[in-house]
C-alpha cells in the first residue's frame, strides 16, 4: 500500500453494535427541518411474501443473515433480483431500515434482499465488501428457489451502502475483492448498480471524509488508518479507482448534500469512455431522502424505470 508505514488501528473495533442510526431517530431529526416528511406506508401485504434472518455466511466475527421479499403472485418469467445495502457510515445501521424499499420493489415484481455485513465495530475494510459479495453469491446459489434471473442482479444501497453498491459494480470480476468466506464457487458479478447518495471516491476534492480533528471520521474507523497514514488503502476502497470496461450500468440518485456523491462526475466520465449507461437523478432534499416521503415514491419510480431500460429484453 502507498503512504507511510503505520500500524493499522483496531481502536474502533468495540464488538458493540451502535444502534443510534435508525428510522425513528432519523425521522425525528428530519421533522425539525422538513415538517411535512412522512414515514413510508407499506404496500398491500397480499402482494409481497417475505422470509427473514436467513443465514448466508459464517465469518470469524459472527454469522451473517439476510431478509428476502418477493412477489406473492407467480410470474411466468424469471425475476430481477436487488440486494439493498443499508448505510450508517460503515459503522451503524441495520438491514431492517430498507424493508420498506424492499417491500415496495417486491410488489413491482423484483426479488429483494437486505443483508447484514460486518460493520467497523466488528471488522475493518475490506470485510464489508467481502460480505456483500458473499450475499450476492448466495443469491445466485439460491436463484432457483426465488425464480431469479442471474443475469439481472442489481446492487443498490444508500450512503455507505451506496458506496458498497458502487464497489460491487466497479469490481466485477476483480478476484482480489471476492473474499474466501462463503459461496466461493459462485460469481459476485452484478449487472446494474443503484447508488443512493453514496460517495465514489474517499480522497477527492468533493469528499468530506478524513477530518479527524473533532472525532474519528467514519472512513478512518473503517480503514483503520487515517487518510494521511495510508492514502493507498483509501483509494483501493474507492469505486472510482476500479471503474472501467467491466463496470455495471449505474443509476445515481442524490440529495443536495454534495459531499455524499463525491467523485460522481469523474466516475461517469470513465463509464462514458466505455459506453456504459449511467443516469443521474437529484432531489432538493436531505441525505435521508430515500427513507421517507415525499421522496421515497419518486425514488422507487426512478429505480424501476432505470432497471426496465437496462434489462429490456
């Protein structure tokens, strides 16, 4: 790795999950500035089936599980599958935060998975990358059970989960990111990415990550090095570093918080060089836009419209 030689810090590995980032807390914060914001109403329960806490990988730290939501109505053709990755600064959040999105997309005909992954309180980068890849491989291993079209696999995520989703698409077929914990006989290649306010580059003029002056930044905790101690590792963990001809078509849906999509235009420029389709949608909205109305419903429409374009038969 580039940079000076420092020991990797494990001070952030506490083994205690931080549960402060959740829908209720975010909603209460949001109401102070956006009093008209609303919690999401679930779709008709008769439209969606669900299974929860299905183990997909055993790691050194713990066993990881996912939840699945799929259409109740039998559909003749195999269905696209979406893995939806929660945010929380690689340190917080949980898979239930995106149950509403998974339910709504399942009602539209998608099979949706919300996985756990090791947070920075448990393991440092690249553990989370390996975990999401393992979940994608598990999806493919179980494609028959859920009538999944394995050529229509989507990585979607919000905030830190958006960065991880972009990493899935940017590292297609790069073996060094695959991990060796679970489902290793399957491919982790994804065919589309939906990045909901997730940055594309940690070291970038637009990035807000790396300021440890007041408290340790989320990325510093995740990498176990500050930006100056090991810039090479920070670049390795950035989707922009790996973007190229193997990258999946990508939809960016963003708030007006510019640092949350650091590196986006440079990423799009790389994909344009290879004629890989990208699309950008933006809201004049807070970073948590996709978790609440009035932004949730148009977000679902943008996602559905994009996937219909990318996966048109």
